[in-house]
C-alpha cells in the first residue's frame, strides 16, 4: 500500500519535469535561432540598384566636400600671398 501511494505521488513530478523541459527547449530555440531580417530586400537586382543609388549619393557628397576643401585651400593661399606682400611693403620703406 505504501509503494502504490509513492508511485501515485511521483507522476505529477514527472509531468512537471516534462513540461518544464519542453518550455526550456522552446525558449532555448527562440534564443539560438537568429531573427529574420525584415528590412532586407529579397530581390538581388533591387539590392544592387539601392547600393548603386547610395554610392552615387555618397560620391556626390564627397565631390561637394572636395570642392569646399579646395575653396578653403585657395582662400588660405590667397591670404598667405597677401600677407607676404604686406610684409615686403613694410620692410621696403
């Protein structure tokens, strides 16, 4: 009678262990599998088009930066020339 009572008590423990194991496996699977990239364009042609469009805008911005830096260089060169001319005038008289 005692053995029967002990066996009846253990089955809820086994059921709880099995449910816990299933929950842990389900959660572990969701952590291990990387999420889908929803923002990715699945069409390779569209991906290339987007890359080319971004490269064109990047090249345009780099061209603008290069022209601004060229203007700054030219302004500094003109200022150095005018400063050199002023120093020569002061020394001459």
